[in-house]
C-alpha cells in the first residue's frame, strides 16, 4: 500500500503551500513524510463505506509527526467525501439538506447510541471516514431549520452568501479579544456596533466620528447571543446601581453584600413583564441577586406590560427598600412577538432612577422597516438594547450584541490585564463578558452591506404581512382558534372544533377549565405528531388567555422568518393538523371534548328558554 501512486497528500509541509516560516524551521528536523500515513485521504480512494472491500484490507490512518504536518497543510483530495460534500453544499445547499436530513423523526435515544463511546479514540481515522460518519449519523439526524415549512422557532434559513463568507472567517481565525489577534476585525466590529447604535439611537455624524473608534470607549459589546447580551447589559446596570462613593469602592470591587449594606438597601430587583425571556432570570442568578430578584409584572391582553402595574410594583419595591436596578422592556416577546410600551416604560425608569434596558433580541430589526418601526417608539430612550444578529439579521448562530446609549456606560464593567486588553488600547475585550471571541462581526457587516436597510426592510415587512395573512387564514377556519394576533411576525393558535368554540364562548370557569384541559392534550398530540411526521414544524408553548380565566392553555406557536414560506405551505400545515386531529391516538380525548361541549351548549339552551 505504501507505494500507491497519485496521492493527495504529496505536498510537503516544507513546500510552497507552507504558510509561514517560523514553525517550519521548528519542525524541519522531524522525520520525512512517510507517504502512507496522515489524515487526508489518498485521491484514488473509493468512498469509505465500501473501502477495504475491494482489496480485502482496510487502510488505516496513523498518528505521526508527518501526519500532523499534513493535517495543517494538505487539503482533502477533490474526490474525497469531504470535498464532495463541500461541492454539493456550494452548488445546491437546499438540495443537500433535503437529501441528507431524514424527514421522519428518529427517537433521540436511538440517536444516542451513535454517540455512546466514552473513550477518546486512541488511533486516528482519515478525514473522509469521519466525514462519512458525520453525514450518516449527524447530518442525517439534524433538524431542517432552513425548510420553509419549519416555522416553529426563531432559528431559520440563512442567505446563501453566509456560507462561503463564514469560511473566510474560520480561515482567518481572528480573536476579537484584542487587536493583536484581530487587527482590522476590531475596527470592523466597532463599526458594526456603531451602525446598530445609530439604528437604535439616531445620533448625528459627529457623535459617531467621536466615539466609534475611541480607544477608551465602546458603543456596545458583541457576544455569542441574546442571553449574554442581556447579562452584559444587566451587569453594567448592577455595577452602576452601586457605584464607588466615599469609603465604598463600588460593587464591582466589594460585592453585592457590602454594596447593599453601604447604600442601606434590603435587596435589588430587575423588573420585567411576565413575558420576559428566561435569560433575564439566569442573569439575576449569575449577577448574585438570585432568581427571586427578577420581578414579573402583569401584562395586558396583548402580552404587553401594564404600565400602571409596573409603577405600582416599583413603588412597592421602593417601600421595601429594594433597589430597582433595572427595568426591562421587551421588543418582540419570544412566545407571542409583542412589544412593550417602551416610551412609557422609559419615563417610569427615569422616575425611579433605574437603568432602562430593552430586550430587542427578536424585534430589534423591525427598526429597518419604515412601516413598522413606530412599534418600537421609545427604544431610543433605553440605556442599553439587546440585538440578536443570529435571529432577524440572518447571521449564523453565535452572534448577539448589546449597544449602550451613553458611550461611557461600558466602563462600569471595564477590566484590564497586563498581557492583553491594556488600558488605552482599542481592545474590545476590555468591556466584554466573554474572552476569546470569533470574528462574527464580519458576517453581520456583510449582511448589513449585502442586504442593506432596504433588504432587511423587505424581510421584516413580508414576515409581518405573512403573519397577518396566516392569522386571517386561521380566522376563516371554523375549527381553528387564533390565540394571539400577530403584532410582529409571531402568532399562536390551536385546533378547536366548532362546537367546542361555541361552548367555550359561553362556558363558566370550571367548564372552560375542563374543556381547555382536554384541548391541551389534543394540541400537544397534534404538535408532536406533526413534528414526528417530518413534513412541517410548529412549536408549542403555554399561555394564560384572559378570556379563559387565565387558565394555562397549550398553543401552537409560529414564527414567520423564512422568506421562502408561502401561503400554500401555511394552508398545508393547517390541513395536516386538521387531519391529525382525527387520528386514533387522540380519538378518546376528542370524544370526551365533544360530549363536554354538547353538555355546555344544552345547558345554555335550557337557560335561554327559561329566561
Ligand atoms: C432569543 C431571545 C433571547 C436569547 O437569545 P439567545 O440568542 O438564545 O441567547 C433573549 N430575549 C429574547 C426576547 C429572545 O427572543
């Protein structure tokens, strides 16, 4: 085998392909490459699943210094599994996903069997062998998030160009924690933060010329997602709420316990509507306040915070000597896509001297739309705003950011080290929670430039329009019930037979509770079965509609972010759900539900006659 001709790995590490001089000299004393080992596969090799069958002998990869050289320098052969996949994906991504992801759901406990080895392999394998494994076991059992019928979650399709551009990002492998490992990526990230800052706060040119690249300030912080963005914002809020004063060196030095003692508070709170994202509770926990410190406020029938209830809650906290550290508005609630009255909330935050944070992880990009941006009125009064780029900026997973109204705000969490992020450097690492970070700003920058405001406006507008179309479609079906009408591009609904809808409209609390309990089981069955069949996916959540006496109702949740989702697809989804409601698996439940509805309707007719 050692003398087989035409190998892909003939490139010597010392050859012209070698990227840099330094490590070469270092390794120059190593053994000459033995042609038969190394991880990239020989070009002539047939696909691995049949490999060995023809020769009767399976060639194996070997670990050696030469093999290590090779994995860092030699590309895969053009006919290798990896190269084929690479070409397939570049040529026809949708086709590739369609072909390789199996539609029918496989039980997770089955999938776990493919990942049950707990010993790190001792011996290496060829890249192509691993690639084939990934294709068979991982890709096949992944979720087709890019499918236009996958409308259950906030994770959806990406624009095509993100794929090759992300290769550039990985090839460069820059680290944004410091300019020494990122150079041009740092100014680019600062520009992206500046552009989102401007989208939110609309400051003038001189503001951005002054602050965007100022080494002592940052207009925001880039991070891995909305969770860390919210945590970063509340970290800033916490440190600002208990600053250094007199003998007290500030919470960031002395901790929460001493801060409360010094300032004479009994505790600290973050106030948000009860539709606030669960990441805020995590933040309260991580920041040392405890989860109880996240104080939920009642919402109105449109899932928006009740401002009267908010003020009452703040007064109550004040009376209990609890410091109101932050008030959080939500621009696009995760479950229902509603927007809090941000303008009024900003005024309340000012009244109580609280940091005003807006979680616009989902709804932020609505600002691109001239038609809908008014929904976020007041966002410009926020001290900090969270944006999730991997949601409606259509950037791959792992990109979120927070922007600060005041360029000096981030200094509340500033930290320095001697070997990096030195004082006065432009290093963005000095105000981020995370340390080493990838150059995701490059993909946000690319989206903002390639799609531009006009492109994002179209995406936002069509998503909201489509949600309205779908809501109307649901309204027209006698056996479906729209539960929350879309304000942005998220809505909730459920399957509810016509007689049950009539009965629910006149049911008392106990009757409604019984029917809703039944409906909950039916909704869950339909949602699960539809997901398992693999043609379409909506998610499910639990809401407490006022019209059903705030009883927890399970509902289908739909997020319309994929521009390729058509009204036909939406109609098909309703049709399949209606058919699923007739399946044996839920027949008993359905029979009981109809009986209950009949009883309610009969009782009502009797009462009407008597009246
Ligand atoms: C998605 C989301 C988050 C969390 O973002 P991750 O990127 O999942 O960490 C926070 N808040 C809201 C409103 C969200 O929609």
